[in-house]
């Protein structure tokens, strides 16, 4: 049974996906490309791998994994997200399993997946819920398998500034969202090993400063003014990347 907070998060995101058009699901933007690039740093091949995305949203990153031979399962609490993801997969002649369900009660047997991952989920929940979610993801991950999470980073200056401006002007659409500094206190050391944790993707943090139809153009202009597109790693260290990347391996 969902808690009040979990139901609230589900409602917020169902409303969000209802308002988004299919182009959002099909647009493989810079942030999506960067997430896929980072995942590929830790898994050599998706071929024949059993992959679970918990809180799958658009599913467009998992689609690329399916194209590379992965056996993909998408799980989300929002029916609209799964419906639009299915349309996207079918349009690209790719298959997946589509599961309407909660990450806190995954309907899978223990040790079912080689890779369990998500992007932008943990920050919407309280600490005790985060621990429960990570433990459930670990349960369905196979021994020596990977769990990779991407969450808004607490020290990402431009993301925090943009979020603050949207909140005080009443334009913030995502409900409760608390950026994260680390996942180090959320896992059981006897079950998981935190292999690596780092912030990444400075450029996506700028998108929170430029909402609306001119977002992409404004971001590119700002990047050129900073010359950040030539030195993304430097600016990530200086201002913080948008995402905290946490990579676990199950024992």
C-alpha cells in the first residue's frame, strides 16, 4: 500500500506526463545522451542483459539499451508514462515489458536483473523511503549486478538557483524535490558496494534557468558566453553537475 507521500508523487507525475506531448518522449536530448554515456562506462554491453528501469518516465534511455540488445522492463506508477513509452518502443520496432507498479514493492523475484537503474526518483522521497526503495532495487538485482541512480545534486549551483526562482514564482511543477549530496547512508554494506559516486552533466543544470520554448537556445548562448561547452569538466567541478551519479554493485 502506498503512503500518502508516495501517492502524491504518483499523482504529480501522472499529471506531468498527461501534459507532455509525444515529442518529449522521442527527443533524445543532451541530458539523456549523457546519462546513457555514463551507464556505458560501467556496463560493457547491454546484449542479453536483463534491465529494469524503476520510475521509467519517458523510457527513451532504456529504448537505446533495447536497441543494443538489452531485455528491458519499464516500471512506473503513471499509466500515461507507460502508454506513451509503449508507443515510442513500438514506433522504433523494439520490445519491452511495461509494468504499472511501485518501486517500493517490485513485482519481481529476487535476483532477476543484471542492471537496475533510475534517473530522478529518489529526490522525491524522505530518507526512510529512499532506504526502502534502494533496498528493494537491491533485492531484485543479481549478485555482481549493478544499481545506478541519477539524482539532482545538492551542490549544483545553477540547478538550485533555477529551482528556487521557479518555486518563488509558482512555476515549479514537480512537487517535493530535495536534491541529494550522497547516497552513502542509504545502503546496507553487507548487500551493496558503492563503487563510485560523482556529480555530472553541468550543461543540464542550466535548463532550470531557462524555462519555456527558448530554453535550448538560451542554454547554448549561455554556454558560449561561459565557454563552458569547451571545458565541461572544469565547470562541473566549479559549479556542480546537475546529477549525482551513484553506482552500486551487489555482492
